[in-house]
């Protein structure tokens, strides 16, 4: 075992431990690992920085802005209001209208704004029609994940793997190629939620948001989900003057299905849901702040102009159709050399048009980009390169092949799914893809088979974060607003993980041959 292999293995173990213990934001943890590789000569400065100029990473950045433009246009709010039945209905009938439609939307938009907009509206609607909101909120998060695996732009992980394939000198995915397996998983997952969500999910837990201030009737409850940039993370509630910082009073804190009203010794954590007592200016002031992932006060906000909504949707449609048609060989032959009508081209044009037509505020565009995700993605490329350069990928691949003896690529495909899926539940989906990709590439090379089935299974496994609330931000959001316990996710999510595993392992080799 060489010095480089020992350094990379020890660094990866330390990185995984830091991610699991949530010592820092994932981007900084991965960047720290990359700096270690730079200092030990495993990576050159050029290799370290390549991820920061990668088309896939920059495409993800601009997709954040496109999603924000759609959110601010009011198109999603109007859509969900028309979709929700306004008369008495059953859980099954309501889910039949909601789940497939939301899955379709999330195939083309970032999951987080979809859940941030839909979750409070669905909760308020469920109370109105006297149905348990808990039967809809976890399914809301799950179907955005299921929809996301069906297209290239549905989740950042698909774009990361796509870019890594291209970096390795192979042809990446087309817009709907992953849908060849993703659609089977999505349909099976939605049917599973139709049949079992009301049996496996709890009925409404006590929700004490009806807090009134006797001295000042202008104050009302606001639900706020804490983001990673909240300055009080890991501080005691009693040690952090929330009212001085934000002009609101913390009345309750919800975490893992528990409601804390005695807050003196409770520490703030990312994903906590706070019940605040605030006035009407609170959401206007902090609504676009990255400090809070979601704010809801039980009221509808002023919708954007109808022309703005339609223009935003037309731009989105042109982007999707353009990127799909532009990848066709017949179209590429007609274009001058140097011009490629791919997703990067169309998302760049769409972002600029949305900025200049003020569909999202162009002066605030940096607020709408999740920089930690981008740094995580950029560092993922460097970590993958370090695993290749040091020989760690070949070593681990040979070890896995040795354990499986002569069972063939099907068993190794299943092993890759399990490894990636465990990583994504414990750390982040993009970091999971970064660790799994070089392993998959080396496995296929040593076996002498096509690597594409392994690459596709990484996409499916890295997104299939159903069993814990910590693996996906949308799960964290609905955990607080629905007052779910950790065990609720395990109970309903683990069978969905198994469904995704079985379909992936059996269907992928039929479409992408070894």
C-alpha cells in the first residue's frame, strides 16, 4: 500500500466522519479534504480547480436562478391552488390529484422551492378539508425526489454524474435518458404511497400554532425552518437574542416529532422548525433571507402579474424543449463548429432573460444560489480525481470484486447501489456520487464491461434518500412543518428504498447493457 493510498483513505475516513457528525457545512469539509490532497501532491492545482469551472456545476448554479424565477413568478402557487380539491374529499383522491402532478413539476425544477411553496399551502388546505396534513407532507417530499430522478436537470446529482462521465471521455446523458428507469421507479413509488402512506404515516400530531398575544393582537404565529446560515446554530435558545436579531419571539421549537416549549437549555439545529410570534413585517423582511429555509404564516401572498407567470413558464418550456432537441445528431450537424445547443446553452440564455425581465430581482441573484452545494460539487470532482490518481479507486474495486468472487456484474451493480445509498443517507447526495463514481469506473474497467449501468445506478441510489430526514433538505423541511418523528421516515421510507433498489438492479441492465 503506497503513501498516496494511505493518505487518501485516512482523509476520506476523516471526511466521512466529519460529514456524519455535521462538524461543518459539507462544502467546507470536502474542500478541506481537497486541500490535504493538494498539500501532499496527490492533486495538482489545475486538477483541484477543474471542478470550479465545470459546465455541470455552473449549470446547477443557473438552475437555482431559473427555479427562483419560476417561484417568484407565482406560477407554482397558482398551480397548487387549482390542483387542490376545494370540497370534502378522501386522502386517496387528493393524493391522486397531487402526487403525479408534483412529481412531473419536480422533474424540471429544483426540489426545494417546490416543497417550500407547496408544504404550507397543503397543510393549510388539509386543515380546511379536515384531513391529516401528515398524510401529504412526507409524500410531497418523496415525489419531488422521484420526479427529479427522471430527467438530467431534475436533481443536481444527475448533472454531477453526467459531467463526470464527460470528464472521463465518454458521452453523458441526454435530457430524458435517465427517465428510462426513473419513470418505473417514480410510478412504483407513487403507487406505493397511494396504497400505504395513510397506513404507515401518523394521523395529525398536536399542533399548537394558535398562539395569541393578549397585549398585542397584531402579532400572529409564523412557522420558520432554520437554514444552515442561521447564526444561532448550536447555540442555546436562551443565549441567542432572537428578538433583537429578527424582531420576533420564539414560542416553540419542533424537532423529530417533539415540541419544546421550555427552551432555556435547547440548542438550535439546522432544520428545526420554530413557532414565532411576529407581526406582518416579519415575512416581508426575512422572506428572501437564506437564514430561513421556509417561512409560513398561514396567509397567501400577493400573486405576481399574469403576464409574468406565463412568460416565466414559456421560458422554462423553451429551455427544456431546446435542450432536448439540441442534443439530436441531426441538429448538431446543422450547427457551426463551436456551437452546441445543450442544457448549458439554454439554461444560460434563460437565466439572462429572466434577470433582464426582472422575473427574479437581478440585484439579489447571489442570494438564490446555494453556494455550499456548488462548492460541494466542485470539490467532488477533485476528490474523485484524487481517488483515481492515488490508486484508491482501483484498490477498493479489486477488493469488492474479490469479495463477490465470480457472481458477475449484477451482484456488483447491487453492491454499488447499496454503498451509494448508505452514503447519501449519512452524508449528502453529491458527496455520495463523488465517492462512488471512481469506484464504479474502476469496477467496470477491471471486469471489462460497460460502465454505464454503474453510472446510472449511482444516479438512482444517490437520490433515493427516503429513510432519514437528514439525507435531503426537503425531508428536513416537511419534518418540522408536519411534526414528524425520525421513525416516521424509517417506517415509510425504507420500503421505498427497497423498491428503488429492486427496480434499479433489474431494469438498468436491460436498458444499458454491460
